[in-house]
């Protein structure tokens, strides 16, 4: 049996209803395109990561905003089904955010998004009261760019989380407004773990490749940078582990400071149905493993497994398994060349 996590996670992020249409090759105006499936799924960076953490057996509390309608009811029910603490979800007059994802036969997506309640979310910085963080060891900020108000409050939220005794992580997401470091720079000194993909790393730093980008992000103050490389797996870059944003991890995994300062971990070889939310599930896998006391390399390998299982189903959560079941799957799964 896998060890229990040493603490829970408080997550703030967007909550979205995903409508997934597959397969779509090239829609034509004025014509009908027949498809194999149209499905409704839970989506959004905050909701996907929280759902995956709950599925992996990590105590998780999600703070976010949803509409007071059927879509919001659906999101609440899906999150609660895996044990996510939903007591900090705020119902608002705006409708729940919705994304229509057109998925081609290779699993690539074209997205149409209505932000809805995301526009209302977090009008003020989060107050990390004793009640809010009860049972939590870690604070995860899922895609501050997806929440207009959080662009202004992200750094303050991270500072308050550290002051409350939590370690911190940020998954950047894509910035449709192009502000990039204008939002993130003040966050980095308060960020223990920073998750980015290759394109996000390039846009944040202007560096020619992801190793150079990771070094810039470490120099700007974050302690560990994890670069998601999609079908190639991931790469981990570790700084000197200063400050309270990351030092708390050493209490449950003291050998982190002894691992290599940078390394890559290959992806698992699986058939890809849909990549929607795979990056969010990767983050959940990484955090779930660290909270159980693993080192960075083991956490990266486990995160790759969770992401691989995610892409085998339509939507982020269909292919996910529990923590022990994922370990069993890893023992027999092959790696990509």
C-alpha cells in the first residue's frame, strides 16, 4: 500500500465545464460535420488539478468561483465524487466558465472559451485563515493568467501562504493577454515549485531553449522549475533550495537537496486520445508524490505516469487511477524512445 500523504493541499484556480467534440478535422461554415462523440467533462486548471489530487488520495481543498446553475452543480458533484473539499467554492451570478474543445484524431485541441465566473473570481487576495488552511501543508496556484483578478493578487497570495507556514507552487498556464513576466516576476521569489511547458518557458523568458529558460527562472527567485515536455516527458531544474517556499518539502523528503541539479525523465508510451488537462494532471501527480516523501526524480516519473493515463481518455480525468493503481501500472508500462 502506498504511504499516506504527509499533508493536504489548498488550491486556487479556475473551474470550467468542458464540452469535448471528437474527432474534428476541419469544420466548415454552412455544413454539418459528423463526429464520434460529444461529451461533457469537468475542466479548468484548478478543477483538473484538484480532481486528480483527490483521485490520487491527497486531501485537497479547492477555492474558486462557479455559477449558480446546472453547470456549477455538475462541477460540484464531480469534485465531491473524489473527495475534494468544496466548501470554499463561491456561487456567483455570472455563469460557470465553459470551454468547447474541438479534438482531432491525434488528440490535439482547438479551444473556444467563455470565462464567465472566472471574471468575478478572487476580487481580493486570499486570506489564509486557520480555517482555510486546516489540514493543509501546501498551497498551489493553478494558472493565475486564467483569472483576471488573480493577475493582480498572485504574488500577495503566495506571500500570505508562506507567512501561514505553507510551501508553494505555481502552474503558469498560457497568457492570452501577453503580460507574462509582468504578472509572474513578483511571484517567483515566493514560488517553491514552478511548472511550465516549453512554449510558456519561452514566452516568459525569451530564452532560445527550455534549459536556458529554466536557469533564468531559477535566477529570478523560484527554487525548482519543472518543464512539461508533452510526449517527451519532463525536465527538472533545481536551484539551491533557499527560503520557506520550498524548505518545507525537505521535512518530508530530505534527499531532495542531494539530487542532481537538472535531469530529464522520459514519457510513458501510450495511445493518445485527448491531451485536454494532461498538464494539470501532471502537476497533481508531481505534488502527490512529493507529499508522500519521494524525491524529485521519482515525483517526475510518477507525474509522467499520471499525465500518460490522462491522455488515454477523453477529457482530463477519464483515464486516471488511484495512487497505488498508478504505481502498479508504471511497473508494466513502457517508455517512449
